[in-house]
């Protein structure tokens, strides 16, 4: 009889503890993250998949929307690069106070996101001209980033000479004699005339 009472008491205690935990969870409205990515040990940290070459992956919050109704992107990864939090507009930054997002990556390349909200991972198709650009397009991008620009003839010359080896183009540029502003200015200014104009 005593054993039976002990078993009943233990079972009742377990039921009361479980019921209290459920009620506290409902009362405090603890977020229940849902995602296609397996959760981490703390329930709020999720492993992020690695993006492949010519692939863009975004993590979208399922509870925040942009003005056009699309889901708010909270993190992104592209071309096998590590994940990073996504920048937003002022309105999105104000909404961001409702959701704390932290992306961390380890030295081995694995990344994880910490967020109390629900989110999904979506792959974005990369246009062909971006995933497989021509040498002419790469030369144009190089000149936009490394020079004051170039005309189409110069771009075609660079493509013909370097055949996509733009590292060699950079080395050749570093070996060129620099064009100095002072020498350019002095070659075009009559110093004697300036001296006469400043004499008392």
C-alpha cells in the first residue's frame, strides 16, 4: 500500500511540474522557432547551410515584411562566402528592434544564426551574366574599381593582351612610371610669369 502511494505521489508531482512548465511557457509567450534548419542546443541558434559558387542564399524572417510585402531578409551568403547580417532601410532598422539577429562563423567555414523569430532559407537564382561573366565584363568591372574608367577600345585591348589574367594587368600597372600631379602642373605653368606677377 505504501509503495502504491509513493508511486502515485511521484506521478502527481511529475504531472504538476510538467503542467506548471507548460503554463509558464504560455504565460510568458516564449517564442517557438520554426525553420527548415535543425535547431541548436539552446533552441534559438540554428546552423546555416553553406552557399555554393554562383549561388545566393538568404535567411528571411517569417514575421517581418518589407513595404512591398516581401519577407524581410535578415542574413545572406553568396559564392561560398561566410554568412553575414543583411543591411536594411531605416524603417526596417526600426522593425529590427523586435528581432535580434546575430550571425557567427567559425574558422572551418560553418556559420550559425541566433534569432528568436522564425525564418526560412531561400536560394536566389543568379543571372547568367553575373554567374559566368565574359572577360570584357570582368575588364570593365576592374577598370571601374581600379581606375577612373576606360573606353571600349581600352577594354578590348586589355582583354586581348591579358586574356582574363587581370593580376598580370595590375602588376604591369604597378611597374609603369607614375603620372605625378606636380610634374603635370609644372609643365603647364609659366613660372617666370607667376614670379613677375608676385614681384612688388
